[in-house]
């Protein structure tokens, strides 16, 4: 996610980092060449385009604006839903650690928090299609967690079809063992199970967003229409704008192609794109919460690098 102070009006015109301009620059370059070629053909009388009107482009531009607006709203809703779910996770992790400290023995509470830490780190890697290998996951875990987890235990979780859910199952086993040892009553078990159920709901919602994109035909329609509009626009402008045709074509294309590219990034809120959600930073917030609950040294919050918070 891009984190930066809003620049002043002049600097805003030339802001490169954090914009979609790097992604659409090749398309804008191709349009610049094409629109310049159209002007050359028209001025050399090789193709008389003066009788073309911009009226059809005006009507199509209004319709395209509506299509892109609806699509971007849908994509932003997916992005915001993902942020709300991971915000709920931060709240649930803190509540779980507090309940564990109240209801469970210190050893059992530490085990529960350990597997909770494994859970959200595995979920982050699953959503971003990262490698769920023992060495990789161990590097992602904070020191207090790696000191209390055996590699063989972690391997058994990572070979499961859904490692994040397997970590939740390990939390459930700890609670069951405490119940069988009569160190927990049924009311305490219900409270702890509700926390795990909410973490399960966050995972299910995140997986739904990650595996169910917007209908491809809808995205293809707006993407194709935007490019056709931008590359046909010089034909309607050259008769009245002359050599200014490439400039105005680029301005219009920046708006339409930029909205199309931005919607594509927001559609996948858990990807590694600059506008994706900062899952690593949110996991670090959870690490700090669990470390504080156990009275151990808490890691520092992640800071943006180059205005991008991962």
C-alpha cells in the first residue's frame, strides 16, 4: 500500500512513485506514436480525416466513463472488504491473547499464541502464493515464536492442504487438551472457541476475495473498450486539433487507461502490487500484540520503503 504525504499542486503533476503511470507508459508511448502518424498522414494528404467528427467519441466517452466507474467501485469494494477483514483479525488476535491469559495456564496460553502467530503468517503467504516451506515460514515468524516451535511440528502443519487452517486446528487441540485435563471449564472453552471461529471467518473471507475475481467478461469489456476508444480518438481529433492531437489523446488516455490499470490492481487486494494491502505490516502489528501479551520484546512496526508499505 502506498503511504506518502500528499504533495503540493505542482509536485502532484510530476509524482511518479505511487501512480499507475509506470504501468501504462508503454501503452501511452504506443498511442503517442500512433497519433503522431495519424497527424502526418492527414497533413501530407495521404488520408483525409477532416470529415470525421468527435461526436461519436463524446457519446462513447460518457458510456466508457460509467463502465469504468462501476468497475472501479466494485474493485475498491473488494479492496476495502479485505482491509476490514484483516482489521478484524487484528482485533481478534488481541482479544484471543487477553482471554488466553485470563483463562489458561501460562504454558498453554503461550502455545495458543504460538500457533496463532503461525496461522496469520501462513495465511499471508497463502494469499500471496508464497512458498510454505519450513525454512521460509520460520524466517517470517518472530523470535519468540521460533524459539517455542519445533520444526517437525511446523512441517506437519505445512504439509496439510490448508496450512493456515491446520494451525487453527493446533489451537483447538490445545484447548481440548486443557479441557480434558480439567484446567478449563466448558464456558471458558466456548469463549476461546469463539475467537478461533472469528479467525476462521477472516480466513474464509480472504480466500473468497483471493479466489473469486470479478467476472472476466466484464473486465475484458471495459479493458478492450478503453483501448479501442483511446486509439481511435486521434482520428476524430486530427481534423480540428492538428498537431495538438497527440497531446489531447495522451491526456484522455491517461485518465481512461489509468482507471483501468488501477481497477486491475485493486481487484486483487492481496497481491504484491504497490496498491495492494500491507499484509506484512498487519502481521507485524499482530506480532507486537502477542509479544506484549507475553511480556517479551515486541518488534518494531514496519515502515514504508520508497513510500510503499508491504
